[in-house]
C-alpha cells in the first residue's frame, strides 16, 4: 500500500528517511511493519519444519508451508486482519490459504500467537543489529581510531568545567571515545545475540505441545535453533522481558556516548574556540540570514536525537511488568521500539560521515592553549615542590598564583624572579633538568597522552578484528 | 513522494494509521511533514502581507506571495533542500521561484528561519488541537456523561487496594472521569490557544526589522494576529519554550486520566470480576488458541500507548534548555512531538468507540457486592456507635469482626445476636430507624453517590456547552 | 529522635542541608516528616471543629481536640504505629489518648485516613510554597531585574549554535529570564493555591458522613475552608491527582528555566569566553591540583540538580493512575515529592546568591564581539539590499562573504572597495545615512534590545508587585 | 552532628529508615555521607601506600597516613570545608593535620580530587553490593525457590489479559520469578564488581604522575588493586561513566522484576480472586474505617517504590555526558544514586519477609479455576482436532464455543453430545485415552508446569551456590 511520504508523522518516516534512504531501507528489511511480518512468517515456517523433523507432519508439508510463508505479503495480512481483528490469526489464515488442505492443520500448530510474535521480534532485532547496525558501528569505530591516531600528538588544552586545566592531545581526547564506544559496541553485540524466542504456548507451560511431545522444551530449542535463536529460560505467554531490556539499555547507553562526543565537538566549534569544523559543502547555507555562519548542526542533530530517544528507555522498563501470564499493555508500546535502533544507526552514520572529514584547526588549538599556558605550570610546580619535600606545596603555589596575578605577571615569570621565590630555593634546587623542562615548556606537560592514545587505539582495533571476524557478513 | 506504507517504522505511520485512517488523515493536515510545510508557507505569506500593510512592499506583492505560498508543495521544498541543505532557505527559494522579480525580495524579508519555524509550529499545533483533538475530546466527554448518567444508580462495590471497601455506583465511578477528563480538556484548550509565535529575528532583538521600523514588535503582533497567534513576550532566536512545555503537559496529563480509566476498566473485565465487557464484533478472534477469550484489548492498548507516550515529556523538558540565543539541539527532538497529539487523539477516539457500546453486567456487579456485603456494615456501625457516644468504636468493631470471623458468622448476624452485643446495647438503642436500615441493607450505604454523579455530569455539560460554543468549527 | 546527620542517604538530608540550613529548616516546617504529621494534626483538628459547628459535638470537644493536636509529637505517632502498623490510626490514637472520653469519639469522626493524608499534603505544599518558595522566587526575580537593568546596554555578541550571530546586550539576554522565570512563578503560585483537599470518606461518596448530614459535601467545604483549602470536585478515596500533577509540572518547568540560565552562564564563563565570573571568596579553592581555576561550580551544580529532579515528574505522571477507588501504589512514591520543592528552592537561593555578586567582564564581551564584528554586517547588508530592491540579496551577500574570505579581507572592507561591489552600486546608493551607520558600526546593530530589556523588566516588576501584595507574609 | 530524624526530607531518611533500621544502618556504612568520606579516606591511604611501595615516600609515611585516614571523621571534613569550600581539599587538610610534616606532602600526592571521588564511589558501591545487597538478594532467591517448590503442583488458572487462559501451577508462576530474578542478581554482581577507579590525574593523561614515574598507569593499577578495584580503560578527569550506567541498569531492571511480582501478587489478593494473602500481625489495622480489610500493602509499597526509583535511570543516562575532560554537572545528581541501592535493598527485604509467610489459598485457586474449566478445553480440543487431521480446527472450535454458549451448556458437555459433534467424529475417534483424559479433566492440562518448576528451581540453586561460594562474606 502506497502512501504520500510527507503525510507521515514520525520524522524517521519522512525527513530522516530522506536524509539517508539507503540506510533506512536496509533497516526497514527488519524493523518496518514489512520486516515484522516477514520475520513472523519465518517463525511460522520454522515451527512447521520442526514438526516435520519430529514426524508430526510430512516433510512436504513443511516445504509447502515454507514456500507459502515466503509468498505472503503484509498487505494481504492486513486485509485479512480487517476481518479477524487479530493479527496473528490473520497471518495464519493467509498462510493456510496458500497451502493444501493436508498442510493447513500444521500451520501454527499448537503454538500461541506470542510464540510467533516474540520469536519474530528477537529474530528481527538480532538480524538488524548484526547486519546493519554493528557493521556501521565498526566503520565508525574505525573512523574514530584513525582520527585519534592522526591527532595523537596534536596539542590541545584539557578542559574541566569549561575552564582550561592542563594539556592533553586532541587524539587522546578522541581515544576516550574509541574506548567508550568500542566497549558499548561489544555490549550491543552481546545483547542482540542474546535475544530469546519461545515456543512454549499460551502460558509458558507447553500445555498444548505436551499433548504430543514428551520433551516440548527440546522441540522449542530445535525450532528456535533453526532461526539462530535460543529459548527464554522461562516464559509466561511471553519471553522474559529482560533480554530486550538489556538490549535497549545497550543501545541507549551507546547513544549517550555519541551524545557526549557530539556535545564536545559542537563546543569545540564555538566561535571563540574554533578548534574543529565540519566540512561545508559548496552551496550549503549556514543560516538564512547570517550567511557567514558555520553551525555544528550535525553534532547538534545527534544530541537532539539522543534527547528524543533516551526517554524511550522508560517505556522499556515499564514493559518489564506484565500481569500474571501476560497482559497486552506492552504491545502498542513495544511497537515503537524499532525507532530506537533506527535513530541510533542514523546517528552513527551521521557522525561517521562528519568525522571522516573533520577539519582540525591545530593552530587554533595551540593558540587557545597559549591563553593560559602560563598558569598550567601551577600543577606540576606544586607537585614537584611536594615531591622534593615542601610540606604545604599546594598552598604555596596558590599564594604564588595570587601574587603573580596581583603583579600582573605570569606564574612562570614569578618563578624565575629569584627574590620572589627565595623561600622555595631549597626545593627548587632539587628539581631535575627534565622537571624544569616541563615548567618552562608547559606544552610538554602531557603525561602519557600520546602513548595512551596508541594503547586505546590498539584495543579498539582488537575489537574491530574480533567483531569483524564474527559478525555475519551482509 | 509515494512510499510503501509497510516500510514505515513508527506504528503511527502504519498499523495505527490503518486502524483509523480518517482521524489520522485529518491530523496529518497539520501534524505531518505536509502540515508543517503548509503552516510555514502560511507564515511566510503573513509576513509579506504585514510588509504590504506597512507599505514596505506593494499589496500586489503580498498577493503574489500568498498565491505562491499556496502553490508550493512539500516535495518541491525537499528537492530544493538537497541543494541548499537548509530547509527554510529551500522553502524561500521555492516561493521566490514562483513570484516576479519585484516580489522576490519581500519573501522572507528581514525575518529569520526560526520566525517561520516557531510560528508555524504554534499555528499547526493550535489548529490541530482546535479542529481535531478538542472536538474529539468533547465527543468522548459526552459519552462519559451519558454512561455516568445511565449507570448512576447501578450498585457497584467500591474497591481500594483491590479489596472491597464500601459501595458506590458504577455511574459515580464514571463521573469521576467526567470530572477529571473535563478539566483536562479545558487545560488543553487553554494551552493550545496560548501557543506563541515570533517575528523577532535572529537573536530576538528585532535587529533586522528595526532597520526600517520604529516599532518592530508591533509589526510582529500584526503579522501573528493574521494567523490567530500572539507573540512570545520575549524571544531569543526562538519563542520562550514554556508555552509548548505547558501544552504537552496538558496533553500528557490528559493521557494519564485515560490510562487510569483504561486500567480500571480492564480490571473490571477480569474473569472473576466480569462487571463490564467490550462488545465483540462477529468474526473477531479473541485469542488464536483460546477462542473463548474476551480480552479487554482496547483498554490494554490505551494503557500501552500511554506507556509509550508519557516519557516523551522528558524530551520536552530537556528542550527547555537552549544555549544563549539558541542552539539546535531541540530541532530533531521536537520533530517527534506531533506523535504525542496523534497518539492521544487515537486513544480518545478508541475509548469513545468502546465506551459507546460498553456492556455493563449489573447482575454481576451486585453478585460481587454480595461477596462482602456482610462486612460492609463495619464502617457505618463503627461510626454510628461513635456518633452515639461509644468512646472507642473503631476498636470495638474490629474486635466484633474478629469474633464474627471466629464464629463463622457475619458481622450483621453477630449484631443481631443480643447476647453477643450486650455491652453495646446502650448505644444501639439510640440508632434511628434510618440508621438501622443501612446496617440491614448494606447496598443502601451509598452516601450521596447518585446525587454527586448528577452534579459532576452537570459540570461536564457546562464544559461541553462552553467549549462547543467557542471552539472554532471545522 | 536524633540521628547522625552524616548517616543520611539523600544529599538533601546531609550535604545540601548543611549548605543552607536556614532555608532547609524553614522548608522542613512543612515538608519533612514533622511537617507532614503537623499538617495531618491540623486537619484532624479542623474536622472536629467542623463537627462542633454543626453541633454534632460540643464546642469544648473541638477545643480539646485542637489542643491535643498541637501537643502530639511525630515520635509519639511513630511509636504508636509500631503497634497499629497504620500511620493514621496511630495518629488518631495519640490524639485520643490526650482528650477526655467524651471527646474521643469525635476524633477522626466519620472520615477516612486519606481525607486526612490528602488534605494535609495539599495544605503543607501550599504553605511551603506561599511562605518559603515564592518569596524566594520573588527575591530572585528582583535580582534578575536588577541585573538586566544594570547591563541593558552592555554589548554582547548574540550566539546561536555556539556561533556568533548578531549582537544583543547582556541585559537583554538576562531579561529573557526575567520574562520566562516571572511567568513560571505565576504558574507556581496558581498551582500551589489550587491544591485540593477532601473530606469525602473511604470511596469519595461521603458514605459515612451522609449517615448524619444531608449535605456532607458542604460540610467538607466548611472543614477545608478552615485550612484555606477547597475540595476536589470529585474524589475516590483520594483527591483528583491532577492538582498535584499540575503543581509539580509548574515546579519542574521552572527548574528548566533555571537550568537554561545555568547552562548559559557556565558557558559564558569558559576560559575562552570569560564574559562573566562568580565572585570567589578568599581562601576558596578552585581545584585541588589547579589552584588557578575559577570553576562555574554553582551553575554546574544547578544544572546537575535539575538533572536529578526533572525525571521525578515521571513518578508524578505514573501516580495519576490509581485503580478503582484507589490503590496504594502512589503512597511510597509520593513521599519523595517534597524533595522536588526543596531542590528547586535550593537552586533558586543559590542562583540568587551568585547572581547578586555576578562579575560582568564588559571589556571581554566587547573583545569577543570584535572577533566577528566584520561579518555581523552580512545580515543588515543583505536586508538593506533586499529592501532597496535587490532580487536575490541573500545569495549576493553569501557570495561576497566567500569572496572576502578568499581575499582575506573583511566583508566591510570588501563593501568599501567600489570595484568589488560595482554590481551593487544601484542599491547601495539608496541606503540612508542611518543605515550606513549600522554597516560601519556593527555594534549599533542592536535592534530594540535596550528598549525590550526595559519592557521585560517592567513586566517583571508588575509580577513582583502583584504577588508581593498577595502572597501571605512569612 | 545529630539532627532530628523527623526533620529529614527523604522518606529513606525517616519513615523507611525506621521500618528497617538494621538494613539501613548496614547500607549506611557505604552509602551515606559517612560511607562516602570513609571510602575516600581509604583511597587516600591506598595512594600513599602505593607511593611507599614505589619508594617515593618511606613506608612509615604510608602507615602514618593510613592511621590518620582511619581517624578523620566526616564532621571534621565538613567543618574544614566551610573554609576551603572544596570537599576533597578539606579532606586532605584533615589528613595532613594528623600527620608529621614529613608525611604531609605525600598525602593526596600528585592525584586529583576526582581520582579520590570516583575510586571511592566505585569502592563503596561495590562493597555495599557485595556485602549487603547481594546476600539479601540470595536470601530472597532462596525464599522464591522454596515457595516455587512447595507450590509446584498447586493448580492455578493461568491468566492472560486478566482473563482465564489455560492452567498452570502456582509454583510454576513463582518459578518464572526464580528465573528472572536469579539472572538479574548475576547481572548486579557482574556490574558491581566491574566498577572502576582511576588514578590518572586532572585530565586522565597522568600528567602529574608522569613527572616521576615511567609507568603511571601501572602505578594506578597497583593503587586500585589495593582496594580490590581495576582502573577505567580510559579516563578524562573522571572514570568512563558506562560502568555506573550498567550497574544502575542492573539494579533498576531488577527492580522491574520485583514490581512485576508485586503487581501479580497484589492482584491475586483482590477480594474476588483471594488466592493469596499476607499474614496479618495481631493488632495490625487494615484500614482506619474498614477494619475488616486485608490490604496487599507490602506489594503496593514495592510497586510504588519502583515508580519512585525507575525514573532515576534518566539522571544516570544524562550523567553519561560530561563536556571535554569533564564538567561538574554530574556531581549533585550522582549524589542521589545511593538511594537507588537503598530502595532496591529495602524492597527485596520486604518481599522476602512477606513471601516467607505468604498464605496460599489453594482451595480458592481451584475454585477460581472451576469458573472456566469448561472452556479451558477449547485449546487442547482444537489442537487435537488439528493433530488428527482437521483442516480448520480453530474455526471449528470457535463455532462450537458459540454454539455451547447459545445453548447454555459447557463446551465439554457439547463435546459429549454425539449429535452436536457428528461432523467431528472421524477425528474424535482417533484421540488417545490420554488425550481424552485432558479433555475430561481440564486440571490435567498443565503441560510440563511441574517439571519446568523443578528445572528453574535447580538453576536458581546453581546461582545460589555459585554466588555464595564467591561473594565475600560479611
């Protein structure tokens, strides 16, 4: 059924769909209503195949059903639902209509709607993750690693509270995201591949299946294995909800890492900081009335999407609660969950695109550093004094700072005026040349920033290798 | 641009759209991407019209622009945006392309993108509310009033903590929702009609308009009045966010009332209570494996939608924060807000449909009441004892209850065994016949339930009349 | 009962209590467990007083009860609850113990626990708001007005997306908060003074009271009026929840305005911007290892508190749902609600303190403005060109900007190079001297920033006057 | 510092503290302000000890510092903070004051405040979890296992949508929680023991430590190992936030399982269901006006606490974002996090207490089952028909159900009227005796409920054993 795209309500179904059709189409394979119904049909086919393996129906019946399942279309199911007013009954009717009378009884045989619905959801979210989201995440991880490596020695002022602190390198700052994002990606993979199905009947006790099978729980395992799934350890009418709770937590906490990165990068792009920039396409308009502007709109966009998506987790938490053997109050609500994956994938793709062509203004980074380089040495100075035995080094340096301020000179200058630091001479004389070097060249006060960047990138690459080895190829 | 409906991600764009196409289409007039762009075009037209009134451009230019604004289509704007990468610039280009060279400069003249975006949003949410949501709410309010009136004398056990308490009537219980929902509807109306626009330029100081006009803030009032809007008292690049915060709070707190009603009604439909039921359509399937079931699925659905929507309020609260004269981090996030209105409207429509044909099982209500009618009198008994001077009536009745329990008789029976209540005779003798009547007929212990139902319905009708008088007709 | 303060879990009960004991103590009068029990005792006293007025008990009984209610202590109630395991029963026992046998029956006579609990909550939140929160808000509003007025002409670069846009004044930016905060304060007042009580019995139908009174709903009005409250239009066992929903929405949306202000101000304090600063107390340590730092920690603190408090609204929304005539699932949850008021009050007090001694670095504001003043004129230039008839002024200026950038000169310089702007001569010649002045002095491109500041401050003062006139004095 | 307990705001600091002082006191060891400061002192001691191991200071200095750290009290630190206005500086001053001048420089030597704060938080949450929360969870898991085992064969009607479905056993329903809760407990343990510390300095690059040490990251490992912690893979001024995000997710998703259980159990306690009950203490008052009531208030309480706590996760997600090398906006907010642990522990303890003495009304369960036992067979009947070759069994049974309803007889009766089921004879004749047994004894239609209960309990016991073996004893 065709519909005017601009008549849609969700921005993921119009504006953001148009912004990245290729990606959205590949996600729609799994996460649209089409994707849902296709996955449900696959589960129905697997059930009949399982019955055939157990010789409850002939193998030919299973083949017939599988073929029918491939042929049924979502429109057909919806039309049927107009009569049945029950979506899975409609689905079953559509399959049955396409098979021989002998095969009909073995469609949806002794299973309950939620066996199909829950297993199909596990299946499609697992596959959307493995086939679309994770490969995208790995690409982005790779981009982050490249950027961190490239900029590993680029001096940047470290900032805490928005105030200059002591220096880092820009690559080191990026490597933080290599580490955080890399670990999240592993979480996503683990959670997605731990989603569970069920073939346990109306209340989870295999009431129907046990009429024929001595080991219905093994049958459930067999059917689900066919789809690459494992069964929920226990079930009511539905799978234990926590597998999805963990999965969405993995996604939403990953989005938080992206939001942090986006926030950092849009702040670094402030006019006064101007340390980085997004490449601007020719013809692109920054602002309709201020044509000179270069807005960090992609970073703003990602943060904004995060704001839209993070509260969705509450729906997921509320959906942990379902009365007795199940109530339906998690049905409509969970139908919005695919949007969480879509929004996250779109954000990853966007950041990947922008970071691949990120412009780093190294000169401006250094210029910003120069603003306060004179006071950077307060920290190493205080530590060196303490190291060499000063009993109250922190207070001594705090006072020196105030004195320098009062005199309108820098702490470094003060330090080089012998009469001003007379009472410190005993300690200063013990400083090694290397230690003096840091005091005289604050841009060398970098700790192990460069080495640490390398270490974090190496770990990122280990993740890349291990996951690329194991992620099912598209 | 056409797209397969089943390729959409949001259930509001496939499944629930199909469930109520008429309603969704009427909302799409305002709340889809089409609706957004149409509203923006109306704001652009109003701006030029305002300029013409001030004789900054000829009246003919304003007419030309207005005509162009009516002609531009969303697809066109999106195609243009592929080049400009700025949606309002694209919109402006599309208008300009359709007008004479003389008119062109007066398209989007001295306004900023957000003047258009924010005013258009206020406009479309106000209109969607006045023209679709509120009339629907009033219909539902009417349904609630009818139901409450019809059932005003239908005895029902009052329940607290899921336990039987003292009796009410079913109509009285419904009247509670007449009151709560009626007041919420008034809140929605007030908040929707208090949404504000702005024509105050890039940073809210009317920098551009003040180049020509001594009173740009009056000009802004004139332009917005054309659209039925008032200006935000202050503005940065954007309207004060709290107008929308209040509006969405009104919607979401209304949804909470529906969720409460839905919860009550689905519980009353429990097999063991069975006090009400949804009418079942012939052919409708209750459950694919338990064909005898009558699930309260519409009530479950409404509660579930509420679970999906209530967390959206957090995005709205987060969107109150925009740095300095504005950052863009409220852009993508607020694009999801139309879904709040759509989901609420769909829930109201659904409940209205179901409550119009609600089946009330009066006999079952009475049967349930009978389960504990004997102990209902504990409360009036204790109060009457106290009223007639017993110094510790509560304790006395608590002990009687335990004694009755121990003897396996009812409190009422105990009360009629003179020897059992010998120590109470002094008080019991003072009871009036009317007071004894309540003790002997617990179903008369109804307080003012019937009268109160009438009062609440009358107030509901007052709201109906006052709002129907004033809501702009469709 | 005394307890080690540092053994408390909530930071509002240790760290932040210590940070502002005076304020917290004044709030504790209403919002601590003491405050709750005191309010409940006042409701009990009012009930008996109401009975006496109706001559159901002697006036002396009401006096006795009122006196007892003043004497009962929270510890006493808690000790009693250890036996009764019911808090209101315990409260009643404590009162009864202190009155004569004749008075005892008229304590808590024919009311239900929730009549007391709900009315007491309305009472204490109303009073905490009127007596502590609102006066504090008005003080802060006054501070904001003073700051806006003082800085109304202080040039500051307007920023959108963190990028320089066109100029405003700092006072104008502050006036935005005068407007937003002022309106929120009015919302808080309205919502707090609209909190409702109830004396409607176990299921809201006045079942018990109607045993004696023909007009129990009038009796309820009388009792509540004694406390300055109005009754809920309808009630189950509890007051309609939406009065509190609206109240907490007012508080939390007010907190959003503070969070926005805090975010702006901490960003303006960034090392590279350095436009404002918090005054530092002598001896105060900025950072334990970087003694030179001046962190905007109060602004950070306020934003952080907002992050802790805003999700509490979710609990409030969930608490709208209570099954049938009530379930208890809103009891524990709503006991955390006082923290919302306390956290907001603390944030207002903190911002008030900091803004009273805010250091504004006017020179630095101008210096920052100078960074991009050359490109500020792009906007007026484009508008003036359009005004004087250029058919595509926006595009023309965009290209000029790129050309200037390529040449390494400013847009203003380019504008003054006749050969560069030859094709624009026809339009430029029409510019008035005043219009040229703006192009040559970008710091005059301020629109009506100064006047608007005055207008917003005048409106703020109107609110101050009107609310101070009416807010009950402390 | 002592304070009136009833002056506290958080119910966890008054009402709920009093409800379980023993538990709360044991948690306060770690999670109160005392617990925080103690943990910080332990980190300071470990730092100096690490320095001594590296021979940067004498071993005697480390001993001196450790002793001082044991002696410092929270009050002392707070008093000092009144001067320094910096909490860690205050802490350091308090330690330094108690050690010799030679030791002083090696207190807090070359570390930053957040090294102490973050490591201390990891430490105390880990310990509170291992020493208090987990042992409590295991006790509750044990209680659940006992209950499930005891009731494994107790017939109960399975309910979906609040409607009768097909039977389970009560033990089976409980076993679902054994499974879900057991797995969550494993999640909590893993997440708590994966919390990370840091000793990486002001911006995470070990700037200060690297002045002396070639391998400061190894030094960090050494110091943290002393406390049983591992370092964060990367750090800015703070530990990667996701370790805490995962930890709180584990807690909050565990709370969701408890909320589900509480909801089920309070519903089973409804007057009309009455399948279970909480044991009532003698003297306990159910309701102040309805003394006969037996409210499921503990289950209501747990659900209510969950409603208060689940939104806290939003704060945790927001706290993932910290600008650049850190801003302070996660400071105040994260100070509320201990309440999450406390509330969860209190809920576990409460449910454990109530479930240990849960009263199960087996007779009432069977009585409820009888209400619809006749229609239960619809499902097995339809499946058996299909199994034996009926091409449209579902529809056939649906029609039989309607026919039985119309005739006012049960489906089972209908099934036994040969003329009514004439068209089914061919299939019915194939039914095995065992299959007929289920149709004639619907209470045997239990699937593998009993066996599955045993399996889930065995898995629960495996968790118990494995965790009790490894959880550090108290």
